[in-house]
């Protein structure tokens, strides 16, 4: 999977400013997913200014699932738990089917793929396919993420 420019939410030059996804649309889709599977939308918000993702929590068949949407690209992932220190990514067949009509679904295997990089004077050289800008590379050097998921869904400030 290629890490696109601005996916972390960081940029210095306006030419690197990432696009934005819609919280309003995400709320509608989350509500419709809950309704489709006879579930319940427990929560839907934009986390906080220190994250680069929106999330909703759905309860379907007595199971809670977090649905994460990157704030800048239409990338959705599913998780069993979300904490600043760690997000536990999971696959969900039913929700993948529903949300794939609106977003690109990222599987747990891809998100848990190791981020490969070499440190280089306050920055990094990424070996994974990427278009990341210099501000993002500096953040990776600082936060030292281990997986692609930690880059795509983060609480960096």
C-alpha cells in the first residue's frame, strides 16, 4: 500500500496540503451501517485535533466495532479497540461490504505491515511505497511508528 502525501495530516508547504473527508457523510454512512445490520451507532465523532482520523463505534450482534476514517483520504479501517498508545485493527466482512461502496477498505494485514525506514538527520528515508512530504517524514522520525496503520491512523500532535 502506498502512503499518500498528507495522509498523516502534516504539511508545511500549501502545495502539500491534503484533501479532507466529510464527518457529516461519515456519520450518515455509520448510521446506515448500524441500521442495515440491525445494530446501534454508539458514537461518531472526529476524535480530537491531535488525531488524523474520524471514528464511529457500532454495536452489531452484541459486538462493538470501531470504524476509522482517515481525515484526509477515504480510507476506512476497523478496530476492536482504539487508544492513543495502540489501535487493534481487525477485519469485518459485513462492514467491509457496506463501507466499500463509499470508501477504500484497508485490511488488518495491510495496516499491520511493518513500516520500513532508515533514519537520516532528523528525518527518515521510507522504503515502503510513499509520497509523504518532508513534514510527515520529520513526524515519523519523531514518533517512530512501527506499522503502516500507525502512520495512517495516528494521535500525533
